[in-house]
């Protein structure tokens, strides 16, 4: 089957894009005074590397995506970083970012296919479900002898959902070695540190015990490190086992007063805080 | 008088779930996009032949129904037509949020196929006898909800779903019942089957209660009452045109379903009738209670879901019409 190509940018260009996308995130969340800036900011390097370095896709967006790499966001609340990345990658007009969470928008609080937003293949938000859908998509590729890959991102708090572990069993049992899952391992969730709310204990051993290949990326907010991480994950695919990467990030990365705290999981900045954030994030192209 | 007697001859008795299994084997040959998913109940869902003949399109999910619904959504995204199968309890209540978000809201072409629905599951008892599934499924926007009455109709509905785009719930069961539908009767989603015309009272029924309503119509005929029997195999979208036409003629109705009186066909019809054509209605359904262990026959009798209960309800509604 014919494969699409990645929209590859240099690491330097990706750094510029990351700054702009961080501006987009804080402006979107500020603009509607709701949304989830913390996890969004923490995953910017992942999204930029994925969409501007690794993911093989074509536009206009095609729902089935046969012959393309697919991406599923299981932790749907970090929609701002996904929407901003999709817009900057040309899936839809960047001006539409201004409609985030507002009435009659395609940019719903949590991602959905319902309004036909290009780039989204399933609704997510109720946690723990996206990984199962990614498994189904990976299985479909196996059935169709389509050698492209399926990527999925989950939160770490999300791993407390039982369905994740049903999917983990399934992917290993069905040898879904075309599936690359990344865990946003920021150690924070709404009520506080994951270790205090419901500890995941030895997470790497858990995945290994479920029959997965486990990779680590201790620097999930380094553009170069995440690029290397995705290269390693792709190299690890096709070896009979599904691949999971534990990507250590800082919630709120890039904005000093948000960084590393669960308090910015789902809180919007006020006017002064927005300015303070934007002062740290120099515009690199143009704001929407 | 147009007699119902002898109108529905049958030579065979079979379970509705076997109609599903046979249709799946046929679909395996006819449509390369059809995939069967199962959660450790291959034999109960009668999918052994499909598994044997199309192993590459048979997906064993283990006892993990939530994941199965998500996997089905993923397969549908790629253009496959997944039939996700298990017992009705685990196909609806257990995985409601997965169906709601990953399938219904996401408009995935997934067929949720559920056996062992209702009291006729029998001895396993109330943990497995879901009587709320039709209500749960019909509340979801865009979900098609079907409850078939015999082997042949289940076979036809299973085939029809492959040609229909969109999320759907197909409910069938375990009891062995007369096969009274002609094998070649086409299944039209959303179009009720008028099985027998009558003028005094309408019997609106679905699933296993269709046969009980045919028996009831025979008993009513003996009492000089002409009953119209309509099989509302599709709960959603509801064929309100056929319902209205029947009520215009009879002026009263009994609604019969193997389900809670809340949420399913009774509520669907009451909702329509109250607004568009206020008419006396009586209900033959489970009255807001759980089931229990017993043979299917004993349970249908204890919970008031037999032909005799339909006859009693018909007399009650006829009296209300007259008053």
C-alpha cells in the first residue's frame, strides 16, 4: 500500500513552532477562561515532533487513513495542544483556534468527530477509551496488510482506568507491533501528584508484564530527545510486541509559574497571567 | 372476519441467536469488510462457524467488553464493519460510556449484537437478565435499536445491518421459539411489520413478545374481538406512521415487550401517542423490578409476559376506550 510522507521540519524550525504553539495554547485557554493548559504545554515537544517530523499523513484529511500513520489522543482534555498543532500543520485555518470551547465551534472542549474537525478520528475525553480505539485501528492495518503505524498518547493519571489494561492485554495478545503508545509521564493529576492520588508504582514493569516493549524518554520537553524517542520507538516497532514510551514531561512546561504543578491542570490564566506567560513565549510566526 | 388462526404456521422451533450466527456465516462470505468480535462467548453467540471459516476476521477480545467496544470503533474507523457481540447485559449497561463516546458520539459504523436479553435467559438470574438495554440504547442520539422476534427475522436483520451505515444495537435471545417468519421476508429497518389487521385493539409488540401477541390475538378472536398485531422490531427510529394508522382504526392499544415498562417500547409509544394522538394504552412489560432464576416459561408467567396477560390488558384497554 502507498504511504504518505511526513511534513518534516528541522529541529530548529520545530523549536520555533513549539514557541508559537505554546502561545496558541495559553491564548486559547485564556480566551474562553476554561480548558487544560498544564498537560497541553507539557506535550508540545511530542506533538511538534510527531506532526512535523514523523507522522506520515496526507491532506485533505481522510477518516479511514489507509496507507497513513494514524494518531489517537486518549487523554482528550489536552485538546489545546492538538488543535494548535493541527492548525499549524494545515489541517484547518489557524483563525479557527479563536473559537475553542465557544458556541457553534468545531473545536469542542474535548475532541470529537461530531462537528467534522479534520484530524480527529474518534471522540475522547472520558478517559481510558482512546487506547482501545487505537488497538482497533492497529488491528485493521494488520488485517489490510497496511504497514503504516498507529500512535496514541495517554496521560499517566489516565492509566488508573481499568480499560487501559484491557487494551494492554489485547495489544500484546494480538501482536500489535504497529502500535506506539506514549504515556505523558508528568506525575500530576487533578487532585495532586499521581503518587498521592493513586500510585502507579513500577510502571515500566507493569507494561513489561503485560507483554510490551518499554522505552524511556527522561527529557520529554527536549525537542531533540523526543525526536530521538520517536526514532527509537519506530525502530522498535515490527518486532511482534506493541511499544510503549514513558515520556517524562513537566506539566505546564514553558511557562515558569505553571510548570510542574497540578494546579494548572484545568485552570485558565487571567489577563495578567496571560501577559506574564506570553512575555516568556516569543511569537515566531503570527498569532491567530 | 379476517381470521388470524392458521396464518402463522411453523414446522420448526429455534432460538433467535442461532439466526444471528447463521447470518454472520453468510455475511462472512458475502462481505469481506464484516468482522466479528467476541468476548469469550463464541459458542453462546453461535459464532463457531464464522470463527472456523473466517479466522482472519474473527477477533477474540477475552472478558473485556469495554475494550471490545473501543476496538470495534477503531476497526470501523478504517472502514471495516465490526459486529461486537456478547450478552445483552455486558453489551449495554457494562459499557455504556464506551458506546456513548467511542461509538455513538463518534458516529462509528459498529453493530452491537446482544444475546441472552431479558427474562428468557432463565436460570442464570437477574445479574444477567438485563431488562433496561433497549432504554439505554434508545436514549443515545443516532443509535438504531432493533429487537427481533424469531430465527428468520434475526437472520434478516443481521444481514440488513451490514448495508446500513451507523451505530446500531441488535437484541436477540436464548429461548427456542416457533419460526413463523417467512425466510425470504425482507427486513426493513424502521418499518414496522403489520402481521395481522384488526379493528378493535392494536397489539404493538417487539422481540419474543410478538409470538405471545399472535397467541393473544387468537384468544381475543375467540371472544369476538378483532386485534391488529404489529411487530415493532425497530424501537428506534420508531415507525410512528404505522402506529398512528393503526390507532386511527382501533382507538386503543396494548404494548408488549420483554423489558422494563420504563425506557423501552412502552415509553417510546406513550411518548408519541401522548403528544400526537392521545389514546388509551395498556402495557405488558416488567413492572420496575429485577428478574430471578427459573425456566424461561416460569419467569414469563410470573412476571406477566404471556399471551393471557396480553388478553387481560386488551380487555382493560377496550373498557377504557368504551368509557
